[in-house]
């Protein structure tokens, strides 16, 4: 799926001087990045379910413990792509309907598959009563930390996405009117909030989770929005990929750094978010300049299109494939673990491809026929890259 975005033909906001990027529509490298990120999450869940045992398990954990930060990258991508394709003439109702059509049909199928899996092969993921499952169906369970993985364990971050979508029309308008200097202040403040999120969750009078409470993940989405608008202004261009990629690797490792002693403040999370955001912007800049990366190749585009469905089913498949071992944790020597992991990958990819072709695309097209503003607004929505991920 090439990311098709459009920009408004309306006059630019006060203080903005649009550059040539204003009319750039396609950012294919970000579509490919979706798949690369999904692979980090897949690797993390092989580790969480203990496919690898002994020294191989230690090595796999060293490589993929931080793979859970793929959710961070997806949230940044979501904000970036939606802001890049922002259309001032599109009503909030139309925007919400497009977002609903994009994620909800496949989400419902994912919940059904999760309930079947819980009733058969993986009873460990059964929810405690119907209330958490109903909350998951309506994408509300993430607001209750004890329910964060109710229903389909992978869909907790869809709860965050739903909140981001709800907030987007209220956030984008003031961000569009800000200068780039003011947007930098917004980004800096958001990074501070990322670092302080675990401390805020620990001190909050109510039950909050820095990992799954949507409000505490919102800064990542806002950073993506602000960077996209900065690029589109024509007054700022991101780092070269030769710099951004190593920084992203540093950010990946920094996410596992300890908190400040005696506190829950986590500067490593801020470094992770900041460096991931620079990678997203750098990839977008390559596409916007008319060049491309290997992520823009046809195979990566096809895999990127399937990544949402793959995300929703991959953990169910990983747990199902390993369910015959004691406690569902194979802990195999590396050769057997690799073969088992490849089997889980192939099954998950096959299911995802079927769901993408038979459910996701047809349902989205059918629902978008009922967008009442379709005659006034171009129907191709900005495709959101942040179909979320989960950790266990």
C-alpha cells in the first residue's frame, strides 16, 4: 500500500511559507517501515513466549527485548502520516468515518479469532468475565490497566489509536498555525512528558499505566504530527538517513536503559521516541525528494499493506503453535526454535494475507461509500501507518 496523502488547495495558514513538499503525495518508504517494525514485534513475542531456550534464549532476548518499542514507532508514524495528509476542508465526521473504516472491521475479526483461540488452544488469554471483552470490542479496555490485553491481546494499542483519532481534529488546527520554532517547543515538551510518563503513572491517584493508558502515549503521536508539519513548511529538513538510522539503533537500545535512580523518570524512553521520530522524518524526506529507499520496493509495499492484519493475528499464532509445550513455552535449542518460529511466521502471514484481501480492503471500500462528504472531499484517505502492536 503506497501511502496516498493529499494536501489542501486552500491558502496556507498565517506565518507559513509552504515549500515544494506541500504537493508531495506518496511516502512509500513509510509503508515499508510498517513491515520492518512488525518484524521487531514478532521477534519480541517469540522471546516473550520463550521459543528459544538456553544461551540462544539469552541472545534472542538481548536482540529483541526492546522490540516492544515498535509500538512507539507505530504511534509516531500515525501522527506523521495523518498530519502529512491533513485536509482542512474535510469535516471531523468524515475523518472519523475514514478512521473507523480503516481499523474497526479487522479489529472485530481479531477479537473473534482471539476468543476462539482462548476457548481452544490458549486458555491463558481468556478474559475474566464479559466486561473486559465488551470494553475491548469498543476499544476502551486500555483505560483500565487490568484489562489492557482483554479480548485480543494485540488490540490494546488500537485503544490508544482510537483516542489519538478522536483528538486529531482538535490538535491539528493549532499545530498548523504554529511556527516551526513553536513546534520545536511542542516536541521538546512532549519528549519531557514521555520521560516522565512512568513517574506520572506511579503518582497518579487513579490507576494508570505508562505503557497502555492512551493519554500517556499521546505525546508520541503529537511528535509525529509536529515533525510532518515542520517538513511541509519547507523550512526544515530532517537528518540524512546515514545519521538517522544509527540514531534509531541507539534509541532502540536506550529504551532498555534504567530510570533515574530513586525515581520512575525514564530518559531512555525520550531518547527512543526522539530518535525514532527522526528516522520517520528522514525516510519521508527521501521519498519527498523523489528518491526512494529499499523499503519502497514492491515486496516491502505488499508486506506493508498486510502488516495490520499480520499484527492482529501474529501473537495468537505464536501462542497457538507453542501451546503443546508445558505452559506454552517451548524453550528449544536454536535450530528447532528457528524452525518453529518460521512455521509460526508462515501461518500468521498466510492468515493475514487472507484477512487483508477478504476483510480489510472490501470492508473499508464498502464503508467509505457511506461517507456523506465524499462528493466534496477526495475519497483516498491518508493511510495510517500505526496499526498498533502489543507486548506481553
